[in-house]
C-alpha cells in the first residue's frame, strides 16, 4: 500500500462554521510513498507504558487515518517550557508570540482567512540567543516550509507582522476570494519581501521529533509525552542519529542570505526532540509529529522518501519508538497503524 496525496479539497459550511473536507484523488500526481502495515516489535528493553488516569483511557477503537486537521503552515514557538496553560495565548498574561500571531490570523484579525489554516504550537525548545542579550527575542520554526526564525524581537509588533506577511500567508489565494478587491487580495497574500526584515532566517536541517505533552489541556499527553521524549533521545543515538539539545546557534545574525540559501542536501544524522502543546486528538496519545527536512538521507544512503514531509502518528507507546526511528526516520516508510496524516513541503495534505 502507498501513501497518496489529496488531489482536491473542498470546504463545507455548517452552522456558520467553515470546515475542511478532503477529497481523495483517483490518480497519483506525485510518486507514492512506501508504507509498512504495523510497527515492528522492539528488539531491546524500552520504558513501560505509563498508566492513564481513570476515565482518560487511550482510544483504540477509532481509525487514525485522517484525524490530522489540515493546515497550510505550522508555527512552532520556542518557549523553553514543557507545559502551558490550556490556552497557550493566555501564557504570561497574554504577552506572548502565540497570542500575537492569533491576533493577526484569528477570527476578526487583519489577515484572517478561513481557507488558509495556520497552526500555532508552543514547544519546549529554547530560543536562540541574540548577539545583544539585553534584547528579548523569541525563536520559531515554520513547517512544512522548514524555516527557522531565530530572532523575533518582543519590543515591537513589526516583527510579528513580518513573520505573518512574509512567511505564513498563502502565496495564492483560494478561489473563494476571487471577488475581493485588489487591495483586499494583496493584504491576504504573502509578500516575501516582508520576510527580509527578519534576520538570520535559515533552512531547517535537523530532523524534528515533536511530542504532545500538554498536561494543562489533557493529562494523557501530559503523562506520556515526557516518557516518549526520553525514549526517542535514548533510541536515536543507537541508530547513529545525533540528538542535539540547547538553542540553535546562528552566530551574530548578520549572514542571513548565506544561511538561508545554503543547501540542505547533507542532512542525515542530527535530530532535535521537543515537547509541544495541543495539536488535537488527546484521546490518541501519544501524539508524535516527525518533520523530516528536504535532502534527508535514508539508511541506505539514498534520499529519504519522506524528505520534506511532516508525518503525524497517534497511539504511540514507548515500545513503538525503535520501530518509528528505524522504519520512518531512517527507512522513509510510514507505519499505517499509527498514521494520522501528513503534509508535504508546499502544503499538500497526505492520507493513506
């Protein structure tokens, strides 16, 4: 069986709510992705699956495929924390990057567009340290664009505007916007020139393993997330993947063009493992997202078939970690029994 992209998609309006409804294409417009039905059993000792609180059991009855909500871009904010308030935009009394982004993109925001979903997630990764340490900044990743924005100053809203306008808005509007005025269309469309106001933007070269640990939202992920994090950090070095900790070092932030335009073809052996806030589907804990950068090599030295993709897994247990590392990260194969959905660089949503 192969993983295939959605060829067409529509939006359904129900009680005033616009929701994404995927349609499956009968023909392949892109090469298929290899899959494996089940996750191989571990060959070595792994952590025990922790017990869940009474009444918060893991849902093993529903199929996982298609439970990933479609999105165009996902912003991963580096907070250095491992848990957050139920609504991440309420952190620090509302003074945070997630709140700023949602102010622009959320309902009633300047760039609100129901046909272009941007997911905003907090992570445990540390922000990069600017050359002038007295300036408070926040770092963020953008997927599936595979960009890292090291410095978003917290002293001015201009940097948030540059992030949204330069990296998060669509390059081409949905046909539903055809009747908008030219000015309105221009406002809702990406302007890459705006992104140049942000220094030291670079391509992501490390594999990112993201695990929901949002205990402030649901204790299933809060309990299981740290256990899976430790298991990935233990397993990947055994398979030759270096786990990098600490903030991304981007130097003095003055070499922006050189950094951003550098090739990512040498990507293969480094990864970062982080805990993240709510992504939907706590009943399917553990929830894991793998972002595999373009140019990533598989174990056989050839390009990983999933390079440039984000793969969402659910119901991940510690016993599955070794299989995920070997089959997906190193082998480029999707594990069907765990697969919730995926996204390819460019925004194409993937289903089985």
